[in-house]
C-alpha cells in the first residue's frame, strides 16, 4: 500500500509511526466510548425494520479484495435502493470504481493528512451502519471509522479475537470462499444476498475496450479467444514463477499451436519483454495505463496462467479460465481461489519455491481448461 516513512516530515506533518501510536493510545478510550454508546449489547444482525439510509463499507486494501467484493456491493445497493452507500477505498483499488454508479468513495491512505481528512468525510456522511468487510481479524482502522462517524451500527464478522467492540458480530464459516463470506456478512444489514445471479464484470469504458481492440487488430483478430495470457508478475516476489519457467511454457504453448501473450506489472515489463523476445511466436501485451486496461485485455484471452495476484480475480470476474500457481502451504486457500470460473490450481512440490512447479504440468493444466472450453463451444 502507498505510504510514507515513519518519523516527522517537513512542515510538521506527523509520520506513520506517530499515527500508529495515536491509534494505539486512543483505542482504549474509543473502546470504552463505544461500549457506553451501545450499552454493551452485541447482536448477530441488525434488527428487522431498521431504516438504513446511509451505509459505509470498508474495503481499503488490495485490488483483488475489491474485485471479489464489488458484485456484493452492487447487490447490496439493489436490496437497499433508498440507501446512500459509500466505500472507503485504498489508492490501489480506487480505479476499479471509476465507472461505478451508485457509490461514492472516501480515499483511505496511510499519510496522516489524508487519513484524518477521510475521517472527517466519514463523520460528515453520518452513516447508520459501518461494515468492516475484512473477515479474519478486527481492524482498528475500520473501528476508528465506525467510532468517528457516529454510526449506530458497527458490523464485523465474528472471528478468533473479537478484540474490538463492534456491536454486530456476524458468525462466518471460515472454510468457505471469501465471496460467500462477504454475502453472509452483508446479509446482516437486512435481506439475504442471493449469490446466484451476480453482476461480476468490472465496468469498462470505450477507452479501455478500444485499448484492447487496438492490440487485437495488430496481433490478429483471429487470436481473440485463442491466445493464452501468461502473467509473470506476482504480488509477492517470493511467489514468482520465474522468467525461465515462463519462457519454457510459452515454447510449449507455441508447439501446440497456441499464442502466448506475456503480461506483467510495469515494474516487471523488461522481464516480460525478454521472455517474449526469446520465444518465436510469443507476443507481449502493451503497457496497461490502469488495471481496467489490463482487464480489457484479459477479456479476449482463452485462459490465464498466473501466480497468486489480483489478476486471478479479474480473470474470474470476466469468465476467463485460470491456471493458478501457489505455494504448497498457502494459508488463504480455498478462501481466495478463483471463484465460479473453470480453474486449475498447482502448488509447489516443496515449501517456499513456486519456481519448482514444472512448466509441463502447467501446460497440461492449461490444455485441460482449453479443451473443456472448446468442447463446450462445439
């Protein structure tokens, strides 16, 4: 996440370390203040009949988290048509809401001046309910927004610690997928969220679709629905598969008549170009100005091969089959695996080395997905 180094900055701005101290020092007071306000009662859902006119959702984290949550935020808006909904977002996931209608955003940032400004905006909003959508632990940040905003209802999932006094604690089955957990959590606001029919695709404009169309015109329109995206970037460097493995996979794909398209984050662009140039028949995707441009490119792919990143969830949202590469002891599986899309998950044969996954095994997984997809189209 974006942020600044600890300590004091020029102009007297308080640094991250001091903000953390402020949070810690104020937590005890805030906790006692909330207990006094709600009388210590904790319920598992907001009582029926409550008129929720303003709802504040906390989703101030990674891109993939927002991609997974967004369909349920849209469904929540359908179920509460008279409610105004705002979302606290990080700078990273803010672009995903660029074309969303019905939501306003409050920017969260570790920089104290932006963080404090966002608290004032939450206070001015005066929500009836604040929902912490981070499931597995209590978030001090979400708790602060609930307190400062003056919301009558502060909603969080019941978890192992329950260390902060949210007054609505929703029992969540931790073994399920994060999507199902989110639906259950938001159902505590009123009507149950039906996960059967969901609007999952990211909102894209003619700009992003035109960007993708320009690539396919140059690469060859016939490749739409046949090319295989190979993402070399990993959110965590320890989960990177490696340029050599990616190149070997691309050669295998070409030998089967498939065209690999190398994708990467801007930081890994040189590596992606190197892989593409080393394999005759491989293509390099253009640099995506935003994550929405990358999503538009993914829409035209037959499948995606990727380490554990937000690209997994973007592809799944657009119905693109995924071959995911994961560590052997991935603690957040199956919570964060590709949801409701054809997928194959490969894990390392030994702890800590995603690069140990064999390219031929990845190819076999991709072929299985491609054969199923093409069989369904015949």
